[in-house]
């Protein structure tokens, strides 16, 4: 069996109750603009409140400001934040992947420097993987770091760097070898200050008109030796480990959840019809089942396994389901959404229609995920 | 926690006895004495004494081997009576039956292996009624899409062996057994299809090396995994929510996964000579038995809608503990 059965313990259910009570009190409906899952707005004040509750860097060690808790605890907190549409943008990447990766591969000095600030919700990170010529094929990155006295001189261009303009740092996957032809062996990760000299951030408007994407150009950016993450030449393995944190979590099947909840809230009479009930029941059944798969992935991480295949299966299925939910909602409601509507439902529908195509692309396209999964299934 | 020793024992036993030839022959003959004797001899026929989750794990193994015996019915009968049942027994899923002066009249339809079992359990006005098959005035043999016996039995003032209030909801628990069977059949179908794709060569290489084929294999694994955790979740907490949700995803998967599995197999999958049909036909049949996807989705949806928007996510996480 690929996925072991998983349920929440009484302690984990207690955490779920705490998070629900916190959100109802700190972020009552109608007092904020909810977002679609992890695309929700950034709000450093809200991130600080979560940190105060001990809900950032949960699985990081206490000696670095973390809470020595589990991946499942983080799952419980995260799913509640996402389904609420809470503004998670500021801490999202740091909490989900950069913190764990620094904790796993970083030096003692790096851990002391970055982890406590991540756990306080102060530092925000972006992701420095994609490039113009390296999308799904990440090993094709061309950004190059050349050895200089005391560090590295980095040149290249990173692309699709979400929130680079609002973040403090990003982890850059780059080539540190001499072009020996070893596609994987000459890759390394550097922790780069987004305010470095020689670094330019150019906005790329997304089709929804939001400033979200960026192009980050690095021209002779100096990165000191103490900011090399892990091993020089170990970047590929580290990056793969980082991707495992990016996949299989609740953000891969909850992006359109709130759309349906807000439809129920604003037009409850629709659900008197059997057609709507059927669609609702179908969606709820699938959420319930996919959530069980996703929870099983978190349990595997806690037991020290590396569920790369399972994560890929969940992300591929979950993101398609997110798009299915939107399609069902659009079939139920004959409405062309317009921007800046007062109704939370219509606003979310507007956002969802314009952003849903990205669900099956970001964090690894579904086609690549299927290849990853089929290798793990012993297909070849 | 399930009793893995027991389940492994059943898996070995059914793996040894439910060979391709035996399952094939059972369809022609309507019964497999060799499988039933092996199961009864090993004591697994008293599945009824097992805790619910263990009994369902055994049912899943039966689905994995397309076992041509009414194991699911034995489990279901025991739940209805809240007591173990000995000997081959089946359950009437539907029909027009009435009790008059304690005697049973009317027709029970689509009874699994109705002609071959000793007695059946029918639910009439909330009463679980046990009647010997020999007391039926007449019966008509039929089959489902998979060729499994689904017989009609007509009773005319038959004397029940036992009548007592049904201890559970027939339709829900029936759907629960079907979800468990389907989880097993999907697991077997996923395994069979990967093995076939690795073996079958075209254009000088295994067809599993084609990305288009790999995508089908991944889709089958996803659906099998989804139904696996859903059936397992409903076995742990057999509430109305969980059972409905499990049958919804299982019945949906029966369409999508079998379509992909047949596509990978090509023409050989469309024959009686090759094992795929033991699973695909059962999945197509079981997806309708005890309510299809639409039935359970509408029922689940009406409960969820009535609970309102604020309870939507609590329902997704808490299921029948919440609604």
C-alpha cells in the first residue's frame, strides 16, 4: 500500500480547535479580504501573530526558535489557514520549505542567523529555481557562481520568482562547476539577499494583472562563503529534498475550497436543488479522501520517510481537483465575474478563473509529476 | 488496528485458491465449492465474529482476488443480525417483501449467490428476517455485469428461522462492503496493468516506456490509492458521511481507472482469456450495487448543504462526528 491510513490524534484535534478559535477571533469573516489558498495576500502583522502562537517553524528545533513539533501539526495549522483564506503570503515559503531546508543542510551559523527570524515571522523568502531556459528541466539552470576571494560571484537570471519584490532573501540554485557536463553534480544552492548590489528585480504582470511574478537579474552579485547552503555540488539532491516539501500538502487541493464555501454562504438557496447537492456531495467526498492521502504524506515525513512519489501523486490529483471544483462552480452559477465586486464569492471567482491554469503548473507541472510518480511505481 | 496476521492468512488462502481458471469456472457454474470449502475450512467464514474494520479488510482482500464466494454477504448478514451466521449466507439487497403473521412473502431481487447459499437475510420494515433458501416458492437465476450470481427468490408465506430488528442500515452497510471490495479490485487492477505494460513490447520496447502509457498507470495508481484510503477511513468510522464519501469516490474510480486499465491492455483486455475482466467487470457492477456515485453524492450533498457554509470544512475533516 502506497499510503498508510492516517487519522488525527486527540492532541492534534485539540490543535485544530485552537487554530479555528484563533481565526474566528483574530480574523473574523468580513473583516479581511480572503485569498485563494497560498496565493492569499501577505500580512507581516498576521504572520507575527501566528509566530506568537508558535505556529510558524513548528517542526524546527526549539533551540533555533522552532517548536519541535511534527509535520502533521504543521499540516493541521496550514489547512485551517488556507481554507480560511488567511493572509499567509509573507511567511509561506520560509515556513514551508526554506526553514526546513536550512535546518537540514545549513551550517550552525546559518541556522542561528535565519531560523529564529523565520520562526518569528520576520524574514520572508522567495524561491530561486526557475530560469528562462530551465522550467520543468531544472537541471538546465544557467545561473553561474564563480569562485572569488571569500565567496562567489553570481551571474544569471531567475524567472517566475513570486514575491521577490516583497521578500528578504531567496535560495538560488546555480552552477558552481566548470561545465564538465555533469548536469547534476555541478549544482549548488546559495542563500542570496534580495537587496544585494548587482541584483535587479523586474516585475512581470500576471494575466490577472497582479504583481506577483518577477524576473531577478543577478550581475556580479557577491555571495559570501558563509551563505553557501549545504555542499558545493550537492545542490541537486538538496533541491529535490526541498521540492518534497513543496508537494503533497493542503495547498495543493484547497486553492478553490473557499470559492464553494462562499457560494454556499451567499447563495444558499442554490443548494436546495438536487443538481447542486450532487455536485457538493461529490466535491466533499473527494476533499475528504484526498485530505486523507495528504495527511498520510505528512505522517510519512514524520516517520523519517521521503514520500516523493506519494507527494507527486497527491499534487497531480489535488491540483486537477482544484480546477474541477472551479468548473463545477461555474456550471452552477451562470455569471461572468468582474473585478472589485463587493461579494467575496464573486471576487474569489474572478481570481480563480484567472489563476486556475497555474494550479497544475506551479511547483512542478502535472506532466513532470506523472513521470516522477511512474518511476516510483516501478513502471520502468 | 487491523489484524494483519489474519488478513495475510486470507490473502494467501485466496491467492492460492482464486486462480484465473477457478474464477473463470465459477462464472460458468455459478458457485465455487473449492473456494468456499477452503474459506470455510480455514474458519474465515465466521468473519462475522471479527471487528468491523478487520472484517472489511478481509472483504477488500476478497475483492483483490475476485473471490467468487459471498464473503461480503457473510459480513453484512452478521452486521444486520448483530450475531455471527454459520454456513453460506447471503443478503437480499432489494425487493418487494412483506411480513404477515410472522411469515415472509414477496420477491427478493439481485440476491448474490441466492441459489447456492443455505439461507438469506432480508430486511422488511426494519426487521432482519432469516429464511432458508429452500423455503422459497421459486427462484430465477440471474447475474450481474461480472457474471456473479444475482438471483431472484419468491417467497409465499415462508416461515423465517429468525426475525429481529435490523441492527444497522442495509443500504449504508451494503455500500460499505462494496467500497471495500472495490478498493481491493482496484489494487489488483493497478498491479496487473503495471505488470502488463512492463512486459508487452511494441515498437521494440516495453509499452511502459511510453509517457502516454505511464500517464494511464499513474491515473490508476491514484484512483486505487484514493479508494484505498477512503474505504479504510469508512471502515474506521462507519458513519453515514464516511460511507457515502467512500462509495462516491469508489464508484467514480470504477469508471476512470477501468477505462485507463483497458486502454493500456488493448485488445487482450477485451477477452475472456485474460484476467483484466475479472476486475473491470466487477468494478462496473459494484459501482451500481447499493447506490451509485450520484445516489450517495446527492445524499451527502443534501446533508452538507443543510449544515451550512460554516460547517463545510469541519465536515470535510470531521465527517460524521460533525454532521
